[in-house]
């Protein structure tokens, strides 16, 4: 149970009626530009492998993809969760906006959903064009895969909760080291670019009784993959989380971990693919 004080305020006379009001969706997505079927189809045809990056267990690696290329994240040796960061290859300040992606598409993403970029950009950076775990749906616990709830495991939270233990292979640190190496940045500067992730293959939800964030062993198996169409030129970072399948622990060397494979393909759409246009808001903010 969370560390909460007992409730102090009795419900008002109409409390039950207030609670019975039906919810409305915050962001109805009927007006959101949907990913056309033709794009999903094109991203699955004429695949030609252009690059391969192996992400070792408890490490991260960077990769690059041009607009119109397909990034495939593959489970290869055993159940493993991957923490994904993506940036505009030409401007690291434009990066994945997990919170708005969650607000628009829900707590987990699958085929047809898009990965949106941070303000003031807010455009699709990548779109999910294939998901071999789309059969999973939402399980009896409320769990689903490819989470955009979680942030990334990090040594600060671990230090806080463990009473001071220093662990250096949390996804936050792995991504920091990988970005520093890829861009030739000092570690402290690279760290500032690490952001909330897409937790690829991670199975999570919120408990119904306490509203707490939970994880459970990922249903991913070797051969499973998540495919993303790059909508702009991308730099990516992927960490093979020290939590392995995230079925018990993270932020330690105690559980079995496996590598992940990133493959970058040309596809039928790649030649001349037009990057996602900038957001149309004029940025005047009422001034
Ligand atoms: Zn992690």
C-alpha cells in the first residue's frame, strides 16, 4: 500500500452521485491525423537492411535512421525490455514526448499510434507500423505492453529508495553513456538530453485498488519485434534494461538480462519520403 495517511474527510451527501458521473476522453483523437493504411503497408514492403546495432545487456547503444526508414527493435535471446529515447538527428532539443503521447494514444502504444515530439514541435517523430505483441491487448490485471507510463529506471530514484546504494547501469545512465559516446559530449551534458522513454516490450499498468504503477514479466519472446517508421531524421538510443523482462526487480545486477537488436531498413516508402511537417501553432502565445 502507498505510504498514505488515512482519509480524514467524510464523503458529502451527494458524494456517490459525484463519483458516478461518467468520464469523457481528454483528447478525442478523431481529428488527429491518422496513420494511413497505405503508409503502414508501404513500411512493411521492400525491406532492405541498412544497419544493425546490437544492444548488450545492461548497456545502451545509439542508432540513426532517416525519415522514411523503418527501425525494428527485436527480442533475440530471451525476454528483455528496452528503454527507448529518440531525438531529432539535427536538433537534440526536439525529443520524444512520452506524456503527450500517453495523453493522445493511451498508456501503451501499438500499430497505428505515433510517437510525438516535445513542445514547441509536437509532430510525429515515428509511427508504429508493426507490433508482434498486438495480440496481448489488456490483461486481467490491466497490464499491457509497450508502456509510455514509466520514465526510465534511474540511479537517483534508486539511491532514494535504497538508502544510498549507487548502481550505474540503470537505463538513465546507460543512455547517458551511449549518447555521450555517440555525440562526443561530456557525460554531464549528454545526461541533460535523456528523457522519458517508450518502454518497448514492457508490460505495465496501474493497480485498481491503490493506483500504483505495476510491472509484470513481459510476454515478449525471441522473434518478437516492434517496428517504427521514422517520420523525421532520428537519432535513437536503446537501453537493455537491467530489469530484464521486468518481472521482479530492476536497478540491480540480480535478474537475467538479454541483448536487444536494432535493425534499420529502407522500405517502399523510403525514396523521397517527406519528413513530418512542423506543428502549425504560430507560437505567439497571445502576445
Ligand atoms: Zn530500465
